[in-house]
C-alpha cells in the first residue's frame, strides 16, 4: 500500500502560514485515504485460467469471505445466516486480465431483471478503480473506474452482465456461471488491456464486491446485500473501495 511521508527541511520554514495549513490539511487527507481501507487483498498471479464456470485453477487462492451480518448493508429482508446468502470471492491477474471467481451460497437463485436493473435480482457487483495511484483521492468515477454487475440468471441458467457509471465498451469480457447444490459459481475475466492498462506485480487496484440477493418472485428491489467495504456507497463514491495489491 502506498505510504505517504512528509520531509521537513529548511525550505519549509520559509512557507507562509497559509501554505503550512495547506500542507497539514493535505497530509491529513492522504493519511485518511492510506489508512481507510478495511482490508487488503493480495492477488496472486495467474498461471492459466480457463473461464468455464469451474474453480479448478483457484485452489489455494485466498478468499474474500462475506459470511456474517457485519457485511450487510441492505436488509429489506432478514438475513437467516450463511446458507441464506454468503460468498467467497477470489482474485488473480496476468498482464492483460483481472480474473475474479465467486462461490456463492444462496438458497434461492432468481433473476427477473436485466440491464441497469440487474441489482434488483441475484447479482454480484464488482467495483474496480484501475488507476488507483493517480485517482485514489477522487470521490467520483473516472474512465478507469467501473461498477460491474454479473448475474447467473435464475438457477444459473442465463448469465448476463451490465456496466454502470462508465460508458466505455469492453468487448472482450469473459464470463461463465454454473449452478451448485448450495448456490452458484461465477468466473470472470476483465480485459484491462482494452483500456490501455497492463497489470504488473506490486500494482494497487481499488476493489470492492457486493452480493445482491432476491428470494421473492416479483420483488421490486434488492432484498439483501453483503458488501466487503461494509458500505452501500460504492456506486457513487470510489473512495470507499478496498485495496487489492497484485502479488
């Protein structure tokens, strides 16, 4: 994670009081940003990933685990425990793709919406700030910030995705889903090379993930949402994203 340091020298003594206040304010802001992340995830480099809705290549990869009510940020229905809704999210990378796999427990897998309304059904929301070093302080979306929605479809029978908050067209997203006895699996490859960005070891990426859940046919809104950042503001404020470091 980027560390911010202040270097005191004789030149600082010549600053005006307004300049000194400005430096102090900036230092406080930078410290807040650098320490705000609730968690840091070290993403291993991928050797070879086949996006097929299976987790063969993900053995031994650490998980972001959302399985307690501490992560609930939307509760229009009571959470009944991990079998009702929980998940493990895994991240890997190579130079051209950011890979994400999701292993979700969900006792009712239903999706009746499409496009911009995917979040009103069973869906995974991925939030990514690719140019983190440059944009870490910006509390709005830029051209390298994305909010993705990936749904397995009802009973994982109709995988689909949508991109909010960014008009950039990514034509080479790879995405597969599969039903499991306790929920569903999804596997995604996001082509960062389409943005002219290539991943490298040590790179920092703003990242968050939310699991949206609906159990009731005809539901008009998200019934439950678990989110890694424990915030429901990621759709408009990327500074709440957590941090992924490419290992």
